[in-house]
């Protein structure tokens, strides 16, 4: 697979990133409030550009990756969600897709991350040969922990990534 399929939910369109998304992605990843639990540092223009290129590469090489979360009603880019392989050096993430999501402030508190990731996990259960999917969340990021729990993720263990504490979560493949 070289490009993500387009997924639809009641409120969202999940689609491939495009070059035209670069300004919106740049604004998303430059927002200190957005990244405070995702590495903690805003990303510069080059880092965001390389991020978009990595997204395309994951689809090309792995058959899974990240989607743009687009508001069906307005077309606005609300965030990103999907599956990744980030070579983080954590053995629990080796050879297992890692779920990830990020929303701009306009999408907070509306169930957008849960809705997007539920569609992605349904797609993964039907198309990937992965017995489990894992994710990492900072222990004090209550909103993302609630999303993970709603999606069926359970705590696996606490660890550190760099010097920051994280919690690993796991979700087993749903039987279709």
C-alpha cells in the first residue's frame, strides 16, 4: 500500500497528508499547548516538513501510517491520527504498530480523537496482521489516557523515554 485509504466517520474524514496541509500542520506542531504532552517542544518548519515526509514513507514501507483528521462539515484540519513505527528504543514497541493522535485546540473535548482512532483501529483490525497495537502517553496526560481507555487500551508498564516518564498501553486485535 502506498497511500492511506480514506476513512469516514459521522463527523470526520481521515485522509492522506498533502503538501497543501503543510501550513496547518506547521501551526499544529508549533502550538506549545498542543505539544506539551508530546515531547514538550514546539517543532520548527523543517521538523514538520520532515514529519510529513515520514508519514508518506511509513505508508510506502510499512502499509500503515498517519492520517489527517479533517472536519467533514468545514474541511478544517483538526489534527492527525494513525499508526506509526518510530524506532524509539523501547522493546515493547519493536515490531508492533504504535497508535498516536494529536489535535489542535479547536478539536479538544469533543470526542474527535476517540472517533478518529476508533475508525483507524477498525481498519487496522481488518487489514493488519498485528496481534496488538500499543501507544505511549505521559502519565499526567489525563485526556489521552481517557481516549486510550475508551479505545480498549490497557496499561502495560511505566517507562522513561529520554528523561520523561511515559506509560505504555496495549490493545489486542479485535476479532472480526
